């Protein structure tokens, strides 16, 4: 029976392959005279002349993007040709137009278009005397284009001439500022001219010229004098309506906190003046007027300032209360020319929301877990945009088929948080920045963990700190006061014996008081979610016990305590770096995580919750959670199902983790990924686990490596992820790390049970 099934499966696969590759001809369905265009490449003769251009390889981006992308063995074109005609929806349409690529037929004008785009790029870099020649070559029905480029000498700026007419003079712009970017003797670069156009527009907008735009700035480049030098003439174009540019005074600001295209004109508005020239028009008084006045940076009675307008928008966005913010600048009919009224239209989001989540997870050893959480958020608790968050979550885990307790472990966590949109510092008044609104964060968290065969752990945390955005890309979190009381109780006799035989583990599982400072810095150049090409960096730093130890002078051999509890003293720093690179319909995501932590002074070891671990659905997915390391350490096998087999001390003081994931669409909200992960944790010092100590000379030999593929259901607001992974390089008892690729055997049930990891998660791993 099994043999018959195998034969039928092979026949079906063979038929599918025959059907697929029958359509893989590039010219199927084309006319006899049609040639398939395979793209162009650039050959630069005098590359030395390009040395002055940063990232000159971007010249390839100037090539037209319309060419045939056949894929491996022409499979992309084959999928397109698989069906001759399809409906506008359905699986056939999806295969043909989503997975497949239509072959591009060569046309003669492609040569001229390619030359024109290369010429535009090269002129923009100052190679005005360049020469471009594009030729084609064919092989069968395929045709390729090669463009040979001779750059010749690059032009420099000889002089910059500013206008003396009344239009330019009326802007009151400083020539010195202009020359900061366009300096005589520097290489010509169109990008610098574009930057100057934007900068001039901003400067004009900051001194009252509200209608001034980049289209009003014009540069004329004169290369007639020869000797590879160019003169640049600046011109300020008048308004399209003629005359001079008008400098506006901001007379009045009208704010609409309840703005809606649907309800604005159906609900009566109440006028509430903040001052004589700043008025609020609202249908529902939900936001304190003093807060609105605090957010505003613009001054009525003075010239309009575009930068202050943008900062005001940023500050309103920072409150987290509005879905849309729109600003309209309108002429004041009662003020005459040069006078304006500003309308700030604020479309609010829902002030309160409640959400719930449920999750399932599994890990090796027949562990199965389920969890649920509920969260409540109020974004305007006291009417000053205070954000109040409450959450409660719980998890249960059981080990199937062991004959042990039905519930193996349980976790309950509750937290409360309130964020004030201002700095609250006792006895001090701190001057706030103008671009964004700083916030004060006060939160508490309580966690109860019950490990049936091991212990009960309770953790009570209190944090007080400040959150502020330095720029659109830089974000800071500083908690000068962090208190965390850890209690370890109800240790079983078996677990206590394990602790007695492991001094490091014993020191990690003690009642501990963590008191210190936390600082997090985040950099991300993803300004909005549509920016797929972006860089992310987060650095987390934490210290504990230093202030107490200045007074009490404790050490590891004679630790001091506060209220009968030893205080921990340690330093921990973690750096998480990510890069996201978009392709046409797919993305490449990469991550490197480095972490170091060490105890000193009053502590022998780090508290267990502060140690690093690796593995699981958001880490190296080919290894179970806490299932790798430290170093080449491998725990002893325990076939009896005892505690040593289930509670594994695989944590460390140092962590290296690397991941790369290629994400691609499959069908609508159904997406896929292939990935590779590597990493491990190490100890900085140890007497009982020498194989777990980090060494610069051979740490790279102790990296666990794995790979796999994933399936995702992406509903935009929610993503469910299933990743399957297997180790490629793993530690073996007595022989260190070994390559295990040759052992991969997916049809073997025992191999799947031992090495195939199923990782179920919510959201992307990074």
C-alpha cells in the first residue's frame, strides 16, 4: 500500500513538472519576429574619472527597469505562459500574474530611452562631455543591450551668481547661506542644487512666504566658458499669478479638535477662545484647552513660520490622539493682502479600546502551551492626553504523555502604566524642547510563575522615567528609578539538589532586589510604514546596585542586604541592529544582536531573569527556547524524565545572534519566507562549565546554525506565523559543534521528532 502511494505521488509530481516546464519557453505565444529583451548592462571605459562620485554604482539604477526576468530555468515566464487566458480573479489569474512574469518584447526605442536615462544621470553628476553608445547582441530569440560610457573630465563650479532683482531681494535671503552648499571649486552635482531648492523654500517659508515652493527656484547652468568649469545662475521665479511674493502675517489660529468630513457640518460647534486670536471650535469638549495651547508653537501677530507649523503638527501627533492632522492656510478676508488665517483640523481616534489575544505554542519534549491576554487602553484619562494602560495575561503549559501533572507550569502577569505628556520631576522645572513633547512614564508590573516540579517565582517591578523623541529618527527612554523585587519560593527537593550541585545556578535563584537605572536608545529611519528600505538600531543599557554599594560596600563573599534581601549589582548592555532591503515584491530582513552582562561587587552571578538565552520562535529557530549553549556545553541526557532533562541551565552572560530572512508574497494575505539563523550564548567565567566560557579565538566555531521556511497569514493589523526550522550545525556531547546537514531526512519520523522545530508566533520575529 505504501509503495503504491509512493508511485502515485511520483507520477503526479512528474506530470506537474512536465506541465510547468512545457510553458517555460521564453518565446511561447510571441510572434515569429519578436525578440525577448533580457536587459542592459553598463561598461565604463574611464572608471578613474568616477572616483569623485560617491556610490557611482547607482548608475545601474538609471537603466530602465522594463526587461524580462525569467527566473531559474525560465520558471517565472513558464508560470505566465501556463494559462493562455484567465478570469480577473482566481487561482489561474494569481499564478499567471502574481507568480509569473510576462516576457518583454524588444523595441527599437528602448535603445534611445536607455541612452536618455544614462545621459540624464551623468549630466546630473557633472559629466557634461560624456559619450554613451548602446549596442545590442542576440542569441537565438534573446537580445541584450550593452551601453559603453566614456565619462571624460567632470565639471567644477566656477562661480555662483545670485540675482539682484526685486523678487529675490524681497526674500531677505543671506548669500552666505547659499554659498554653504554651492561653493566655487567643488564638483557640479544636481543633487546639491535640488537640496538648495528645498532649503531656499524652507528659509522663505520661515520668514512669512507661505505660498513659496520649490517650483519658484530655478537654476541655469552655463558651461560655455570651457575648461570643464560651470557658472550657476540662480533665479527666483515670481508667483504664477504675477507680481511679487507676498509675505504673510498670521492673524488668527482656529483649531477643530473634533474634525470629521462626515460630522463637522452636522454637529453644532462651540467656540472657545484661548486668547483673542486663538480659538477652538469643538462639538465635544474632551481635550483640555491649556494642553492645546501648550502644543501650539506658532505666534499670532507675527510672520508665518513654516518650521513652527511642522513642529506643531509633530507635537499634536506625539499626543497619540489623532488619526489625521491637516493644516490649511487661508487669506484673511478682513485683513487685506499679506494677512492669513490658519485652520488646524484634528481628526480624533477612539479614546478607549480593549483588545484580547490567544496563542498556542509548542517546544520539543512534547511541551504544549496555551495563553491569553487582555489589554485596556485609555488615551486621555484626565483630559490632558494622559495614556493609561492595563494588561493581564496568563499561560499554561503541559507535557503530553509523561504521566506527570496535567499542568507543568503556569504564568500570570498583570501591569499598569500611565504616561503623562510632560516632564514630572520633583523639585525641578525642566525646559522642554519644541519639536516633540517629552513624556513621563510610571508603571508597575507583577509576575507570578509556578513551575510545578521546580519553584515559584514572583517579580514586582516599579519604574519611573522619561520618554522623548530627539528627532524623527531618534528616540530615548531613561528610567532613573527601577526597583524589582524577585522572590523564589516553594523549591522542590529535586530542584534544590540540582541547585546544590550547580553554584552558578544556586546564585541565580535567590531572593534578590534589583535597583538601578535603565536607558534605551532607538534609531530608525523608517518615517512611515510604507518605507520598506530602512535601518533600525536599539541599544539597551541597565545597571543595578551601584548607589547602594557606595554606602554599604558589599562584595560577593559578604553580600549586603536591604530589608533582609540581597541587592544585585550588575551591568548589562544589548545592541540590536536590523536592516530591511526591499525588492520589487519581496523583502530581505537582516538582524545582528550582541549582548554582554556581568555581575560584580555585591553579586556573584546575574539574576536568572537577567541572563541571556537563545532559541525559540523569535531567535535561532532551529533550537528550542534556552536549548543552546553556553558555548559547546551539552546537558546530560536523562531518559527517566527527571528534572535534569526538563530544566536545563542553558543561559549565559554574552550573546551573539544573527538572522537573515527573505520574505515574499504568495497569494493575497498568504505569504512565505525562507530564513537562516546563527548564534549562541557564553559565560564570561565558570569553573564547572569550562566548555561554556567565551574565547575570542574559537567562538565562531561554537555558533549554532539553522535554516528553514515559514508561512504567514498577514492581515495588516495581525500576522500569524508558522516557521519550520532544522539545525545545520549543532553541539554534540564530547565532540563539540558538528555539521549535521548530511543527517537531514524529512521522511524519517524519528528525525522529524528530534530535529524539526515548529515555531508558532504572532508578528514578525524582527
